[in-house]
C-alpha cells in the first residue's frame, strides 16, 4: 500500500512540474507594467516589468512621448528612444517645457517557434506628467518690472483682446488680470504714474489702472483723429503724439490742449520734468534725440510751451534701422546709458555717443535685454534656445544659459532668472514690432 501511495505522489509531482513548464513556455500573456514614474522639471524616470514566456523574442523596446495637440481629439506621440530589450528603466533628460506630457513603453516582439516570423506589439499604460506655469496664446508685447517690487512684473498682450497681467515671481503665477476692448489694437506701451499703470489705445483712450488691484481709477478720451503714437506724463500733464501734433491732457481737470508743437515722435520717454528722450527707427536709418521744454516761441497762438532738440545722435554715425529700436530698450542701473537694437548697442545719455556693441562680441542678434543688480546683462539670443550673460564691468560674455523655449523677455527676480519664451522659433529684424507685425507663437514663463 505504501508503495502505491509513494508512486501516486511521484506522479503528482511530475504532473505539477509539467504544468509549470507549460506556463513558462506558452501560457504567459506578454505585458508591460509601469512600476515607477518619477517626474520633475529636468528629467522623467520610468521603470517597468515586462512579463513574457521564454519563447518570446523582443525585437524593439521603445519609449514614446506625447509632444503636442492640435486642439482636436487627435493625439500625437513621438518615438524618443529605442533601448536595449533587457532594459527595465529609462530617464528622459530632455523634458519639453509643456504643462502636460504623456509617456508609454512599447515592445515589438515575435515567438521563437513562429515560422511566419510575425511581429506583434504591446504597450504599457500611459503615465502623465502635469505641472502649472503661466502661458500665453501669443508672445506678449511689453514686460515691465513694478517700481516697488523686484518680483512683480506687468505683462501686456496687445492682440485681441488686449490684456494686462500682474505676474508674481515668488509664486510663479499671474495674480491679477484685466482685459480691454476686443476691437482696439494697443500699439503704445504702458507707463507707470504713481500707483497706476497708464495704458493708451490707438483711439486716444487713456486708462489709469491701479497696479495692484487692476481697477480702472480714471479714464480720459483725447478724441483723436489719427492713431496715437506715444505718450508720457509730467506733473499733471499727459503729453501725447497724434500724427505730427504734440498735445496734452490736464489729468486734474480733463482739459485737452490740441494742435501743439509739431513733433512726430513714434516713441518717447520722460527723462525729468524738463526733458524727453525720443527714439526713431526707420527702414534704413535710426536716431535718438533729447528734447527740452521751453517757453512758447509764439505766445500769440495761445500755446504754453515749446520743445527744442538739444542733442541728437550724430549723422556721421550712419545708424541703420537696427541700431536704435523702440521695441528693444533697456536702461543701465544708473540711467547714464541705454541699451537698444538687435545688436545690443549702448548709448551715453549725456551726449548720445555710442558705446560698445554686444553683438560685435558674439556675432549674435538679440530680442531683449535685462540687467541685474550687479549690472550683469542678460540678452535673449534670436532663433536660439540660449540666453547670454555679459559681465557688467568688462562686458565680456561670461555665461550662456540654455533654455527649453526660444527666449524673448529675460526677467530678473529676487531668486534669479526667469524668461518669457516662445514655443516656435522667432526672429526680428527691425522697427515697429507690434504695429506692423508680432511674434505669432504661443509662449510661456520658463523658470530655471
């Protein structure tokens, strides 16, 4: 009896071993299971387990990443890496600067005993990396630091509808926003006046907007017949240019003084209570001038001031349309110099003599500049994903900072550099940005 019992147990053992062998050789369904997904700003790490029989041959092991959507229900994935079939993890060190990125692992395989050599495939579930950061439908028109904070910036987009946003770098968020008319094109820049932002549209409507709450405190209508060219404030006068007439509104009374001195400024800045800086950019030439307010040259017409040009860039410089640019303009920290033009040319404000050209050092063209508290200069290189940093004292190129986006507006905050960049390659050759054309690309604020 014991003999038969022993024989029975041996039979069961052999049967079980046979079943186990069958499972290993033909009953395991191939599958890929993600076991770990660790995502960060600079890299994403994926780990997985690939279950298969011994007779399953892996031909390709592939990593796919979703890169963009066209706004429809269709989705687009790109192959980013083909890796060894024995791999169990992958690190993506070139993570796109997107708010949502999906990944999956795919295997192409065949059975070793398949005479037809049929290639089959399987893929893992998708894993998604999501993050929040400020984005724009189009590259903004103007970016200005708040006079009272190193971490607050005001950002104007002037495409329909025109919108102003208050950006707080401490939390990397837009903390305030106001939208203006959908039908008016904002070609002039905003300025600061006390606790207000002042914006003007082409029809001569001037909005005084509280720079913290973004409530409209005051509104003035200059009743223009031609497009607004530029404006600035001295005391209680808001000076503006309509065609070739330099006029003003008394912001205390609302009274308008029209048909004034004939100055066709496309762009000007108030230097002090008596002087203006005017910039001109044309197709083949450009110039800078300083004007000074003086008594009326002809009191009989009832006008109460005149403007006289007291200095100007020398005609002998033969400045072309790229040397002075109303779109690219940055003051030095002590305001003794300004930096302008796609090549990054310095001018001395005291006599408007030109200084060093940053593009002459690097051979590059730039879109915008920012200067930190030490005087170091950050320049966004056109058509490249890089920001140049120049030493504030020697003006030597000291660093090249790689970016994920095409940089447009470098922004200096308490914690360092951030940048508004475009998703598509952008270039700029001349004057009247935002009036003649703009950068038709989505954009975002990139942190480093």
